[in-house]
C-alpha cells in the first residue's frame, strides 16, 4: 500500500480526550471551531494567544509543539481582510501567512501530529475560472489582482500540506471555504469583508438618521457566503471523514449579487436607507461560487440560510457593539 492509499484509510472517529490545537482560536473561524469542539464534547483543546506564541517564529512554534504534542491541529490562523486591506497591505498579507503556514505545518510533522486541517480561501482560484469553481481549477489562470498576495500565500499552504503528505506520509488536509460571516467577525470598515462592513454601515446610518448608505463598486459582482458555524461543522466533519492529497471546497454552492446582498442587509438593519453605489471603487472578481459537490457527496451540506444567518449575526453585533472587533 503506497502512502497516499494508506492515508485514505484514516477516516475513523476521534476520541474526545485527544489533544486538539486550534491555531487562531480568537478569530472568526477559530472561535467557531472552539464552539463546535466544545459542543462535540472535546475535553483537551489547546490554544495560544499571539502574546504567548508568535506563529511566525519557527523556533518558538517548534518548542511549543514539542512541549504540548497535539494529536490534531486546526490551522486557521492568519492575516485576513477584505478588498481594501488586501490591496493596500500586500507584503504583510504575503509574509505573515507564508510564515504562519510554514512554521505550524513543519512543527506538526516533526512532533508527530496525527492529523492537521489547513484552511485556505476561495481566492486561490483564477479570476476567470469557470463557475461554479471546481477544485481542479487551481493554478489554471491568473489570480484576482486585488488579493493576489493573500491568494499566493494560501496556495503555498495547500502545496505545503500536499508536499509533507507525499514526502513524509503526514495526514495533512486542506479545505477551501467560500466567503464567511458570523458572530465574532471583524467590523473594521478598512479591513473587514463585505457582510460585516455593510452591516456596520447600515447600523451606524440608522443610529445617525442618515438616509443613504454608500456601497463599494457597482453591485454587479456575484458572491457566495457561508455562516462560520457551518464552516466549523464542516471542519470537524472533514477531520473525521476526509484524507486526500487534493484540497476540498466548503460552501453553499449558491450565490447572489452584491446589490442583492446589500438590499438584504438593508431590509434587516435599516429598511429606510437608500443604496448609493460608488463605481470608482473596485468590484473585485466578477463572480465566485464554489462547486461543493465533492463535499456534498461525502455527506455534508450547509444548514444556515443567508437571511437567517445575517439576522442572527446582526443580533450578535447589536449585543456586542461596544466590544466588537474593528469598532473604535
């Protein structure tokens, strides 16, 4: 049996007392995975704050893995942001993510970690990839320029896991989620993704009595969105049921225009507001929706529909407005 065939057989249940490390536990995805692990009854979950462990420092990460020897790793840490942040901080996005991915994967392999799940991003795919985007579209064309640095780092992470798998037999897998949203998101208007940015804009316009809300771009771009709790559920599912060299898409397989998204958020947050589209700002990639048939065929499908998810996220935002990330 070759190494890859042997790895494909590693799809057994995970004991709830196994040591699990969530790298990036304070972020949108990491906090959702923490909730999912707690709900599933995992008793030995390890975390480390940025102050406790700089994931860009190989020697520090090596020492941490030697001391704690986690059996399972969710690698969801990284520097993230929306179109503005990606386009104005390309060096930071490339360096930070390359280093974080490299140190953790290397240390996990050296420490004998049983399995690692690396979380990428759907921005890895070419700007003009055929829609819906299949996993095989990777590296078949030029990337979207506005997030090229982040995408390159994420592609490197996929290939890193694949390379350690092939060379060392490490059971390292990669999952590529679509655009995410949910409780614990970043609401900084210069660094956040589209749903939290629009939610904050509509909310603050309502508080101030402003009749208009400005939207970046023309509103024509088509996007897919997945609630972060659905992603966390998918990550636990994949850790148990998936073991393959190829990355796997995670999403809903459903998309809508940014205009329709803005209208939906407006109806929930500030129904009286008028939308004003700023065509001087970039739209980004014209359309991005994932083909999730591979994941669906394994037996997983999303549960949270968009309107329901936005409504619950807005309730969380109201309850946590003063302390939400990105609120000054």
